[in-house]
């Protein structure tokens, strides 16, 4: 492995330079044995995350004690009880009203990942609520039923704040979804997958320069805040709705005993048709909605939700590890056949596109290495640019359709995320050379493995203002791998 020394200009006051960085070749973290997953005991019961509804919601960002089952530590949270905030529930068309109270020693804000929110309420990187302050959010929910999420978006602090515990789910329901036969109640399980690096009594965020390069990978897997937990599911059909809430780790989800995953939904809700698959590559920020048929499993037996190895991701994908133990209950749940086809999606169509724009996601070895005006080291860039709040990178018009083509000539994994809208994917070329099941619905985040190109088709919402476009590897994002565009009315 070769290294390159970045020489920093002495006249600039940036910090953190002058150390050695991975050269941009594969396996940046291969000398970093702590990024290998170490499984826990699978004896802690899977926590179900409390829900919060109504018009007087308050989230208080604060220091918390977190009990993860086999470890307890100090972290950050939105309620007194630990990492991860409550799941915010609402119906399409409702007004989301919420007050953020900041009891941290630093500024923070909220981003509504996947929702179309007025830009001044969407967690712009340099608009934060100061320590001791409060901020009120109030906007109508325009998205259809689906699983969305919230996390801070203060530039330079997004990765640290989210990693230390500030994140939560948003679950939107609508009448169309209620009209289908889908497993519900005990048979519908929301799962937040995250990896963290534990050391001592405080959950610290201290990435090395190679962690910034490849993304911060932790050795311990948390599901809903618990380390290697066990869920008890009834015989019959279960619906697993999964968020990858990790900073950088990609999971290749599969059932340990080969039970197929029936994909019914993606970031922006249900697909048109369920599609059966053996594994699902789920990158940071992405969600997937799957049905599993546990009716032929004997009660008292168990299986696992695991992450399988995958190729093309360097150090990521080299390991096979288990995420969640699934114990089959003696109680029989819903065994009648669930709905497998749903309403047409009406995704934007490429023939309406008025323009194609190209975005190249690059890492240092391919021409980066400048300084981000946002404060990162600028090792990761989009179209040769690092985040600069004073620059508007692209201008688009509400209601128009464009094709945005994202290329990954680097040897790193880049999950691409666009704020403020859901969009469709047309095709993937290079690498895996195909779209996967959960990429055939409404999306706000998708992953580019090294060498891949994905074409997205976007119809811009009638929500004028500035929106972000960035890599959802949060180390890359904070390093400046983020642009902004303005939607004109
Ligand atoms: Cu989930 Cu710009 O973020
Ligand atoms: Cu790199
Ligand atoms: Cu990236």
C-alpha cells in the first residue's frame, strides 16, 4: 500500500493536514483491523423504537446514557433514553410540526431525508440552532407512504453528530397503503442498522485519515440501538422495513437460511410489483421494505438477517456477518397471502427530459486534494469541486424533467443522495451493470460502486430554493463531497 503526503499551505488556517492519507487504492482500511465486524451474543431483545405523533412534537438534542444491551456508554440522543430519536409518524397531507431544542454544546439542525421540505427548514449546512436555542419546523407532508428519516446536517459535524446517536425514522402512511394486505402490528418491524466503534464509556467519533478516506467503519453492529439483538417473529409473513443508518458501511442483506427476500418498497414507498431476491445491497441512507415468509419455519428455531460478502467494494464486502437473530415464535401470525402488486408509480420519464447533467464522484487519487471552503480536506469532490456555500452549482426549473448521470471513476463506494425530492433510476452501467429490485421505485439515495454509472430521471418539485446533492458516506460529505442547486419557480 502506498501513501502520499499532503502538504498544506502554511498561510491557510485549516487543521488536520500534513498527515499521511491512503492513496486512493482499494482496501484503504485493510491495515485497520478494527473495521472488521465482531458479532455479539444475539441475546438482547430487539428494542422497538418509540413513536411520536401529534402537533406538539419536541425533540431535544442532548447527551444521553445509552444501554445497548452488552455495553452502556455516553452518547447523543433526542430523548433522554439513548441513541436514535423516536419514530415520527404522520399521514400524507398532515402538517409536520416539531420543535428542536438544542441542549448540545454545539450547533445542530434537522434534515428530513427523503421529504420535500421548504429549503429553509431542510437543514442547510450553515443554518444551525445554537446551544440552548430552539427551532420550530412546520411543513405539509407531500410524500406518499414510506419510511424516511431525520438527522443533523450541520456541515463538518453531520458525520459526528449522526454517528454519536442523532438520527431517527419518519414513517408516513396513506390510504393507498392501508388498502393493501401487508403484515402489520407485531408482524411489521422497523430496523435501523448502524455500525459503531466502541472504546470505553463514551461513544467517541475520532476517525483517522484513512477512516475519512474510506469512511468510518465500526466493528460493532447495532440494530435499533442494540448490539447484535434477537427479534421474536411469529410464523407467517413478516414485513421488515430497513434503514441503513451507518456513516459508511454498506450491507448486503440476506437471510442466513436462504429464505428469499420479497422486495415491496424502496426509499419513496411501495414498488409496482414485489420482486423476489436473494440479497439486497443497501448503502448508507437507503431504505428497503421486504416481506419474508416464515410460515415453514418450526417454532423455537432461529435464523439470521445477515450481510453477505459482495465484490467491487474493496475492504467493504469482504466479510460475511450476522446482524439480527430471528427466533420463530410458537404463535402463528398472519399466514394469508400478502398483496404483491401495488399502484402504478408514475415515475418521471426520460423522454420528457430537457437536459442531461453529468456528475463525477472523485477521490483524491483522481485529481482531488484541494481544500474545501466548507472546512473539509477536500479529498473527495463532485465534478472537481468541494462544498462551497457561496457557490450555486446548478440551476433547474420546477416541474421540468432532467436526466442526471452520476459516474464513479474512483475506487471507493459513493452513495449519492439528492435533497428535496424522490426520483427514478433509468439504468446502471459498469460494475453490477443492472438496477436491483429496490432501485425500481422512487429513490432519494442510490449507491455507486467503483466504476459504476447510474442515470437518474428527476422531475423537480414546485419548491423553489437551494437544495443539496452529496455523497451519503458521511465522512465524504463532511470532507466536502457536496454541491448545491437552485430550483427556480
Ligand atoms: Cu441523509 Cu443530506 O442527508
Ligand atoms: Cu480513498
Ligand atoms: Cu463518497
